[in-house]
C-alpha cells in the first residue's frame, strides 16, 4: 500500500517536472536586435508555413515542377520559399524564369519521399 502511494507520487512529481520544462520560455534575438519571447511549444507548429532558405531540396523540387509541366525556359531565381510540416512536408515557392514568366508552385513530399505537385499557377 505504501509502495503504491510512493510510486504514484513519484510519477506525479516527474510529470510536473516535465510539464514545467515544456513551458520554459526561451529568448530569440532576431537580427534587428528586438527581443522576442516565445513558448517552446509555439515553435515549429505543425500546419504552419515557415520561410526557409532556397536549399538544394527546394531547387530539386523546382526542377521537378519544370520537368513535369514541360517548361523549356530555365529558372532564373527561386523566391519566397516556405515549408509546412504535415504528414510529410509541403514546399511552396515562386520560380522566376529567364523569359520573365513567374510561377507559384506547391509540392507535397511524403515521409517516404514521394512528390506530388499540389498547386501550380502562373502569377503576374
């Protein structure tokens, strides 16, 4: 009986410690030297779009879109790259082509790496 109560109190104490650490605040100092305080559980939210660098992955996905739509004009620059964590990952970006045309593309990449173009349109 006493052992059961001790074990129960032990698990409650551990749970409270873990919960407290999950709510711990962290400081982020952006380049403009403005301090922002965020809760740890607000970072990397599932479902939220996040700006990302134009990485090799983004470039490969842009090439994938160009090939899939049989576009012959080379890409000049890729802009506004974003990603979204879902059950896999969405990537969204703008491709500016050498002929001046601009396209917005969105590609879903499954956990296994399968790609699917979910949105593609010419933009002005």
